[in-house]
C-alpha cells in the first residue's frame, strides 16, 4: 500500500509536467489552430539557458527566471519571423514548419551543448548541488531522495509534491490571467475571431506573439522541472512530448481541464504499469499512453470527449 | 522549350527514352565504382519509403511522422525470416504484410480523429518503437541489432556483392515505383486526393473519407515495409537505430524537399535523404540536424512544391522578367500550371 501511494504521488508529479507541456501546445493551438511539435525542443533549449546560467554562478531561481524570459522572447520571435508567414494558410504546411523547427532547435542544442547528459539541480532539493542530486535520482522521477515525508506509512518525496503544487499554481495563475485581465480577454478574443478583434482595435499580431511567448515560457517551466530527474540532453523532452500529445488526444485539444486530467491519469497509470506489469517495466513505460490511445479510439470512435462536427463545403 | 514538349508527346520518343534509361540502369553497376553502386542502392531503398510517405501525406494529406517505424519493422521481419532460413519470397511478402497490418491497426484508430490527430499519433511510433525493439530481444537482437545477409551473389552471375545488391534493390524499386504511379493515377489515387482536398465533397460523391484514409495509410505502411526489406538487402544489418525519431523526421524533410504529391519528387526525396547527410557529415556531423532544419525551412519558404517544381518556378520567374521588360502583365497558361503544383502541398 505504501508503494502504491508513493507511485500515485510520483505519477501525479510526472503527469503535472506532461500537463504543463500539453497546456503550452493547447495555448498555441487556441491562438493559431496548429500543433507546435517544436514545443518540447524549445523547452529543452530554455533549460540549457538555465543550465549555463547556473554554471556561471547565478543562483538557480534567478537562472530559471532568466530561462523563462528567454523562452518567452524565443516563442514571440519564432512566431513573428517564421510562423507568421504560414498562419492562415494550410495547417499541414504550418505543422511541417514546426517539424523543421523541432529538428533545427534540437540540432542547435546538440551542437552548442553536445549530446551528453548533464545533471541539472532540482529547485526543490534544498541545499543540494547538481552533482549530489544525481546520486539521489533514479529513472523518470521514481526517486528515493532523502527529502521525503511519511504519510500513512507511505514515503512520499517532497519534490513530487512540490512539482505538482507548482504546476497547479501556474495553471490557476493562467486561468486568472485569461479570465480576469485585459490581456487575457484580448488573447481569447483573437483566438475566437481574429478579424473582429482587429476591428475592435486589438493588435492581433502582437497577441499571437504573446500567445507563443506564454506557451514557450510554460514549456520552459516544464523543462526545468523535469530536467533534474531525466538529466539534461537535447532529446530530453521527446518522451514528455509523447505523453503531452497523448494527453491532448485523450483530453481533447479544446479542453484544457480535460488535458490536465488526462495528463495526470497517464502519469499515474504509466507509473503503476511500470511496477505492477512486469512485461512493461521502466523501459516500455512510454508505450502505455500509446496503447491507451489505440484502445480508446478503436472502442470509442469519437474520442473521449469528442463530438461529431459538421463542416460546410 | 515548345519543340521539346511536342517531341515528348510522340510515343516512340517516350518509349526510346524509357529503354535508354533502362539500359543505363542495367549497365551502370558494371562500370561504376563500388561506393557509387552502394549509394544508388541506398537511394533506391529510401525512395521507396519516401514514395510511401508521399502517398499518405502528399496525396492523401495525412501528416505521418512515423513512416520510419514501418521501415524498421519491415527490416526486422525480413531479418527474422532470413535467420530462420525461410524462402526469400515468403520473407519478402511477410516484410510488407506485417507492417501493412500494423499500419492498418494504427490508422483504424487514428483516422477516426479529425485534423492533426494522425500527426500526434504517428509521432509516437518511432518513440515507442525504439524501446519496444530493444525489449523484444529474441526477435530483434536488442540494442546490438541483428545481422542477416541474403544478398550474396549467386555463383553463375559472376557479380560482385555491391553489383548484385544493386540489381536486387533497383529492380524492386522500379517495380514499386510503377505500382505506386499507377496507384496514384488510378481510381484510388483520385479518391484519396479528393479526401485530402475536401472531405465533405468526397463523402457527397460516395467516397468514404475514413476508409480511404485507412487505405492510404495502409498502402504507405506496406511501401515502408518493402523499403525495410530493401534496407536489409542493401545493409545486411538492422538495429533499433534504424527506426529512430531523427530518421523519421529525415524522411519528412526528404519528401517535402523532393516534392509533395509527386512520383518524381519521391525519387528526388530518396536521393536527398541519402546524399545530403553524406555531404553534411563531411562538413560537420554535429551540424546534420541543424542543416536539415534550415534546408526544410528554406524549401517551405521559397519552393513549397519541392525540387520537382524548380523548373516550373524558374520558367515562371523568367516569364515575369520578360513581361516586366515588355511592361505587360499577360497571365499565361504555364504560370497557372506551376501555381497549382505549388499549392498541392498546401491543400
């Protein structure tokens, strides 16, 4: 039972990270109607910025803030310089552009920082340096660090709880921003009807840049939170991208809440499957969301929350 | 230009050209150096994979980010069959049937979703396939990979290994390309193009978008499987690395650069896939994916129809310059033709 609770909590922490990346993709999809496959690669690049900043002696919290700001600017610049030309055109072409960005950005990270794995310090492992953090970490967040608390006989890592809480807090902040601020109102207006928004004086182009920037910043947070467990490498977020996309398919791209719940469900399920289903184990965990999708789609054709759409000719 | 195109309309000219091409293809390996033979062989291998990708993505408009998975699967099936010493014809059939069935299952599920869902599902294929093939060690040899050669030249032929491999791969490639060209020009090809352009129109004509999406995906997976068989014929070795995510992206880049919804474009794509890494590796191996990304972006910005539309684009530019000199803006038949080709990827 103790192991079970521990796995569930760790799964929730993992799921939160997938949820953050998935929400970044949902954010871009809301603004521009396309799936940004380079979201994970952009997050990795930002994490490298944080890594380099810590190597230069900047405190971790400050380094992460620098990375988030960098990420916001990166997202905005990519939207303005590259994506703008393909928006409003065919969605398939725009998606191939994001594939090009995925290759380009991953390649840049690999070229600048090499393809080696670097340890990355955890925000929630107080007083530990990157070097000691490696020893306390095993694969994909199932770590038995010294910083744990015991509830009902279950040993739960503080990092998992803090990761989940951080992501929940960020989601609440985003929701408040979208619902209660003028910026959020403009962003929503642009995503619903760009033309009318332009007529009412909203700078549509700038809003799209902000949307991409926010998404990239969210991705950067996911990156710095997952890096301590996975170690930093150019392909670090490839797996997370799979989980995030699975969460989007299962939760529905138009439903942020559905996506978050799906991400948590995937995080918990894959963690349990890794331990209790011997064939799957840690190395085949990544197959869990994939098989889940195939089964759900074959049994429930319209998807979990999908409705039949009517299209005009 | 005019005299050339009227010459190409005569049947005997076309037949002569094809015969000449066939003779060149047959004689080439006997005179070319070994390394060139191997390069041409590899182009044949990956041209088949790109052709499959083109059927599902270029002609049918479904973004398939996992074509390499079916190539890898085909190679594994072929390798398994060869190590079990089954009849090579049986091995060949299995090496495209098994990926075809896998593709059928994936697309039965994924094609139910609208829009970009197929891209999201297929991007997972290589990312799931690599750890999966490492795990199924008894079939795949795990991370070490599996050696299985079946292209030792028979004694009566008196050919070197590279020449025999060339003949095996290139002849299958030619047959597959003829089949592919007939497929996209025939009834099914027209149907999948209508599904790409407008699903509602397709269904009002009695063409089920769902069924034809599944059909296109399955055919593409089978082409991927054939490519995997050819891969084993050319390399005699396969490992989880064969189906890695990087290579999957490489195939997409190759298809877009060669030309979407084009048979010749698929061949150019295969050549791009094999030749460009050779060049970039010579410059700096660490920069290969940076180059891939930049080239893909440049093509999307400047030449959205791919290399195959390059002649038409150049002709259009010349015409523009000429009309500017004359000061007139008469639209010509030729320029509208190349515009429709450009817009094929966008459709």
